[in-house]
C-alpha cells in the first residue's frame, strides 16, 4: 500500500511571513513601523498606499535587497540565506523595464539563465516558452528601442518569469504606461498568475488597479510607513473588464479610498 503523504500544515503553505519586521534606514529615516504579514502560496496580494509609505522598502525586504532592522522575515519557513533549501525562488520586476539597449529581446530575457549556467539549447527553449507566454514571439530578434513601452514591460516580465519563480515581486510595474496598455497588461498578468500557480506580491498606488488584480489588498499609510488595513476582494477569477464597470468594483474602490483618507488624516500629528 502506498504510504500516505505527509499532510501539509498551514505554515508550510506560507510563502512569505513578516514577523514584526520594521525598517529604519542608516540615515535615521523610519520607513516602516513593525509589520506582521503572511502571504500564502499562490496568493495574489497587493500593497496599496501613497508615495513614501514604505511599499518599495517592504518589497525589497522580501526580495532580500535590504534587511529588516528588526523582526523576522521567512520565505517558505526559511530565513533568506536558507531560501535555496526550500527549492523555491523569487523574481523582482521593477517599474522601469531596464533592458540592455544593445541586446535583442531574446538575449535580454536569457540573461538570468546564462548566470545559472544552462546549455544554450535549454536556454533558448525556456526563453521561447516565456516569450510566447507574454505574446512576444514575433519580436524575439527586435531591439528594445523598436518596442512600445508596454512591450518593453512584457520583456521585463518575461525576464522575471524565465527562472520559473514561485514568487513574483512587482514594484509598480505598469506605473509608467498609459491606461489602455495598463488594463491589457493587468489582464495578461492575471492569466499568467492563474496558469502558473505563482504567488504575486504587487505594488501600486492605483486603487483601481489594486481592486482589479488582487485577492487581498494591504493598505498602507505614510509618516510613519505602516499597514492600516487588510482587505479581501471576494470576486472570482478570471476577471474581465465588466468587473471594472460593476457596482461591486466601485464599492471596493470606495472602501479602499475611505481607508486611505482616514489613514492620511492621522499623519503628521493631526490626530
Ligand atoms: P514607497 O515605495 O511607498 O514610495 P519607499 O519604501 O520608497 O516608499 O520609502 C519609504 C520611506 O523611506 C520614504 O520616506 C523614503 O524617502 C525613505 N527611504 C527609501 N529608501 C531609503 C534609503 N535607501 N535611505 C534612506 N531613506 C530611504
Ligand atoms: Mg516605491
């Protein structure tokens, strides 16, 4: 008889855990008050808040690009330096596509794999696969300057996905794009998320983008940076543009707006 596999406990399904994580930068700036936050495997969670509330700082802590000045941060129950033991990985997609202008789309996307030392054949197979996922197969040989802003962002997302991350960290990735392109990429991102079983931690200051994309929204406030609400968007996937026009969408947007206004009114000692 086949042995029963060990049931996974709730904590084994935690992709990210921040336990009283706070951040004071070396110059004395307090970017984040202590934050407690758990993100489960497969969840789509968004950090929403005004400029300066510590969204990028929180994301960079999760990415291991900056250390919490106090508290504990776990990824799949491991400290950052032991992440490899969990056989999980993460990728970071920044607001700027930051592509190498002298390299083709294919070469830009293959760079993270070249660092991993895979064979040329394996690299090209993986790169072709992700270019298809983001709809850029026809542009594999193009240079970045030959692409629109939205297409450059797709290249950047492909470069994030090519290492098959379990967790995708995205810092205002569509912030510099026009609204129509942004709507399209929002929809495409949800498709990618659903098809690939990723966990996504997404940053935006757009209420509407947060409502459209997220299963959960962490609302943040500034001065000092802190979490003020954790809101579940109880709307099934796939989500279509009709959702953006629905009463439920407006109600969620209103609720978030009220949280942001209430938090802003307690800033700078106006309590
Ligand atoms: P957000 O992404 O929400 O706009 P940030 O995380 O970038 O917020 O910044 C939070 C606060 O920390 C801001 O007051 C910002 O000026 C400050 N800050 C960010 N990075 C640094 C740094 N490297 N050194 C000092 N202060 C910083
Ligand atoms: Mg930021």
